[in-house]
C-alpha cells in the first residue's frame, strides 16, 4: 500500500538519440557495442517520465 505520493514508482528514461537500423544491423549487435550518435545528441537529451 502506498501511503504518500513520494512512494509512487516512477519510470524515468533519458533518450540520447534515435537511430534507424535494418534487421541485419540489429542482429549484429552484441554486448559492449558502441552505437554512434550525432555530435549534438548530448545537447538534445529527451527526458521521459512515465
């Protein structure tokens, strides 16, 4: 039971960028693989809450 709004679970996402990939590229992804983003991505972080 939640007694106050401060106990509500909240999902927060920080989106640094979006990239379109074909199925071959997605299948080729592996752990520790770096996906390059546009240089200005760090200036355009999207924050999503719930």
